[in-house]
């Protein structure tokens, strides 16, 4: 059985992280985006080993939003081939998963207090 929820990884230049995060949240393609700065990436690109400073976006979303999320990242990302890798959520807190659903619901009306996960 496929998981309904995904964690998506996307690396980007540090100066693009905020724009990508805001775009994904505004379009309700993600419930939450964590930005991990200071990632040093090493990879093959056009026949050479490359080393770059990047930010890692850790995106919490649902499987049904992945096609639109992937397309939005591809259209707005400065790289020719952006990293877009989705991992299934095998298990998670029932309250947190419900919060993901509520946060991605296109029906307006939730206040920030109602839509934020409870850390108690």
C-alpha cells in the first residue's frame, strides 16, 4: 500500500530557498518546508566533479500534490536539473498527518493557531 504522505528533498542555491519555499506554501503544494542551510554538495555535472554550497528543502506534502509540486519546482528552480526526490512517510503521528491534510486544504478559514502543529 502506497503512503498518502511524502517527504520531498530539493537542493537549491541558498538565495533561491526562500522564494521556492514561499511559492510551494502559497500554492498549497506543501504543508511545511524546512530549509537546511549550509549544505555542501558534491556531484557529477557535465563530465566533471562539482562542489557547491546549497540549501536543502525538506518538504512535507501529500502524494496527490506531488505532480504539481514537481512541476512548480522545475518551472521556478534556477538549475537545469533540480533535485526532486520523494520518500514515502511509512508512519507518523496521527495529529501531524491530520495537520498536513488541514494545511493543504484549499478551503480558507483556518487561523495560524489552528493550522500549526501542537508541540505540547
